[in-house]
C-alpha cells in the first residue's frame, strides 16, 4: 500500500468526518468510500425517489425546485473546488508558456528547458481539464491516479521550474503553494503534510543547488526554510477549513433533506384535507391552493392551479375584498366569515372562511436586519351547507343518545302506571272515576308511543335490507292504511295511487317501509284538502339502479322558515306532536341506503312533495298489483 493510502487510512480512523466520505475526497487516498454525496443515507432514508414525489406535487409551492435539484445533484463544494482547480491549472499552464515565449522573444534566445517544462505542464493541464473535468463531474469518487495527475504532477512541474530558474525574473517557487493548498483541501491530513514535506525538500534542494552555483547560502537557506514552514502552515489551515466546510455542508444537506421530507408530508396532509386551504398574499394573489379549495372556487374544475389572482373571476370579488380588508386592518373580521362566490356563471355557493396570518419575522442578511418577511394569509374554506349539516348531525346524535337513555328510564315507571291503572279499571267505578281512568290510559298509551319513537330514532339501530317487490308492498301498505283510516279508494277518493304495471324490485325492510310510508300518508292527509285526488302516491323506476316513491298533497305549502327543520327531532308544528316522525323516516331510509327529501313546488296543485329514492334490486319472481 502506498504512503498516501496508509496515511489516509490512519487518519480516517480518528477523524472520519473531517472531509466528505470520511477523510479524503480521493477514493484511493481515503479508504473505501462509496459516494461523493454527503447526504448519503439521508437521501436514502427519505425514499430516494425525489423526482417521483415532486412530480406528484406540481401544484405544491411549499418546496422550491432549487432545493429539489440540490438534493438530486449529489454535488459538493469539494467537487466544485476540484473542477475549479483543473480549470486554474489549464489557465496557469497557458499563461506560463506565454510568459516564457514572450521573455525568450524579448531576450532574443531560442527555446529553453524552462519553455519545454512549461509546455509539458500546460499540455497535460489542458488535456486533463478537458477529460478529467467531465469524468469528475459524473464519477462517484476520484482515485490515486487522479491525485498524481493533478497535485503530484504540479509539485514535480513547479519544482522543476523552480530548479531551472536561475534568474529573479519570475518566482516559480510561489507556484508550489497551489498544489499544497489543494492537497490540504482535497486530501486527508497525512497526504497533505506529506505533500508539504515534499515541497519543503524541493525548496531546500533547489537552495543547495543555487548555493553550489555561487548563490548566497544564508539568504537562500533562510528563504527555503521560511517557505517550507509556510507550506506546512498552509496545508494544516487548508485541511481544517476544508474539514469544517465539509461538516457544515453535510449538516446543511441533512437539513434540506429533512425540510424536503416535512414539505412532502405537509403537502400530502393538506391535499387530502376536506377543508379548502388557500395561501394568499396582500395583493390577492393565491400562492398555493389544495384541490378542495379549487373545487370550492369553481365547482366545474375550471379553477387554475396556483399561482393565480382572485380578481380573475368576478364571482370571487367578495373574497378578494375581504382579504384586502383583512390585510389593511391586520386581523380577520369576526373569526369566521360567510361569503357567496361563483365562477363562470355557476350557481352561487355559500362558503365559510377562517384565516390565520403568518408572522412577518425580520430578515437577517450577513448579520444585519434587511426588512421583514412577507406576511401571508392562510384561508381555510368550507362549504356552508356542509358545515351546517355536520353541526346538525352532531346535535342529532347527541340528542338521540340522551333521549334514548331517558326513554329507557321512563319505560319502567310507565309500565307500573299502566298496570296500576288496569287494576283500577277492574273495580266498579263511578262515571267520573271511569272518565279519569280512561284519561290515564290514553296518556299512558301516548307516552308509550313517544318512548318507542325515541328508541326507534336512537343511533346504532340496524336492520337487514331485503329485496322487495316495491309495487306489491307499497300497494298493500296503502290498502291497509286506507282501511284503517276508513278512506275509500277509487276515482273519487282523496287518495290516488299510481304504481308501475311491472314488478319493481327495491332494497328495503317491509316493516320499515311501512313505518315510513304510513307516516308520510298521515301527514299528507292531515294537511290536505277534502277534494278528490288531494293526496297522490307515485312509484316509478329511475334511470340507473334507483326507484322513486313520491307522496304529494295539495295542502298549504310548508313555510320557508319551517322547511330547514323538517327532519330534525322534536320539531313539530302541532301541540300534541312529538316531532320525531320525519326524523325517524330519515333514519330508517339511511339504514337501507335510501334518501328522503322534501320538494316545494309553487304554482301547482300538489305543491308539497316528499320523495324517497331507493336502491333497485332484481326480483326472482314477478307479480303485478293494481289499485
């Protein structure tokens, strides 16, 4: 093993982090090193596929492309220094040849050994710059051959020039500082000190040579000694500075890699958020927007990717004015704000906004305060309809659980009251006592129905869906209900039914379908007129895998202020109503994948329409029913 490799190996055992890849940037001089990339394991631990993650986030502006390229390049400061060194060698060699040629021409002499040495050095430097420069740009490491071809060759060439120079026209000894400096920067400490020792020996040998030629011994030896001490100092200082530079670069690359990872995590979280997130500056320019935010701004998907300006659409003007006002006042008004926006002539939509402002910290450049960072507004947007629905659902769930607990507690004492009242009815009572006992019995039954409704509406209930013949089941339910209500069916009846002639399979439960339909029929008949055809029930197949059941009545239209609360529990317009009927209908429909809703039609006879959209299913047997 060579002296350079032995010294570098010993040095690497003690200070493995002094240079990139442990000790020496030259692979052959610093032991077995696999890569010049000082981020090494950091990039690997983050997945290694920076390009893939970035391509998936073209709309994200949380990470700059400059940082991306720096992490991908694997370039280091030491690599750039070495490439610069190759260029300097080529330029310096050309300058030396030119200087020797000019000096020879002025002195009127022909080619000399000095010119030959300078020409050989210049030729070698230019060739290696053209060839080794490209190789070093893509090579994972440099070998011992590269070291000898650059630093070693420079020591020999500059030493020969200093030996051959017998005049004081040019100080060729000063050129030996360049290979010593590069050895200190690019090599481990032992090879760097060995280079300095070799240069010192060359300086002393040249001094002795010139003394033999008649030079001043004291002056020449003192100059050589001082120069030798200087090259040792240069080698040590350059090595320390290079080691510190390598450690700082490695730490910086690690920080960039962690910042890249955090930015990717933030991007994934923000992109998957159901809330819209917009980053807006003082001028109303959107710096970043996640998919949910762009969907809120333009439902048809025409919202451009960030960056874009809020003034591009007239329907965003209210949002732009609100952001401008917030920047002027320095705070978001009222915590949350509800706005109506639209884009490209779409139906206006209401959104709820809340915002936070970034801190405008002071910028420090070279230890001096140079202004402040730009303050940005981070807007969190939700569709108002979604917010209200979520709040209503949370209230309903909480209310249902409380009501179910109360209903369970009421059931036991209610049963005791009913039993005691039944025992009283067995005795011979006066007429007034019988009337009081009857009132108790009626109210006990009413309380039982309320308790059963509350328990039916409690969350967590489940019932398996079955495939039903919708035409047959709806017809049977209507026939039983009409008989109970003593309502005749026919052309002059208040109830008209329109069922398909063919069988129509739907997915539901028989008892639950009966409960829902009877409830709707009771409400419709209660508020309808006495005219024939006041209530109309229609069942029909829709396009796709759905069927629609409609119950329409000609009564007075439901008031607009009542309509939003139709399906809320304990909301009733009747003094003796529980307010659970329509809420139970909605819960039962939801358990079977169906949807119930109210549609208001003005200017027509049957203005109140309750619709139930059910999933269709195939029937094994077919049948028909006509009413």
